[in-house]
């Protein structure tokens, strides 16, 4: 099933923010919003999964990595993003 135009635009904004702030070696973004249709907060943004591989994560804790991701997309929270699931790895940690 193809992504809806609103979903595509949101993914593009998320991708731009993450690329600009984290210079990822790898980045994937999935929109899981359809699985949360009707959820009260979902009107203010979608549900997304991101997997980011970046040198910026080297030597950082999971909490620090998640903070970097949230800093990168902060302006999108509440308008484009309602919920965000994050996998953040440094290049040597990734297996795929």
C-alpha cells in the first residue's frame, strides 16, 4: 500500500531534520499511524519508527542517543509526530 501524501510529507520533514542534525550513514523511517487510527493524540501527528546509524552516537548511552534524535525532530513533535520509536546505533554496532 502506498503512503498517503500527508504521510510522505511528514516522512520527508523527519528525514530532512535527521539528516541535517545527525548526518546518518543509514536511516529508515516507517509510518505506523494507520495502526493507531482513532487514538486521541494521533490527530496532532503520526506514529513513526526510525532507525538511525550515525557517528554522532559513538560512545553515547541509549538515553543520550534518544535525546539527540528528539533534539533533531523537536520542532516536528506535536504537529508531524505524535509518537516516535527509535533505534539509534553507531556504525560499529549495526548488523545490517
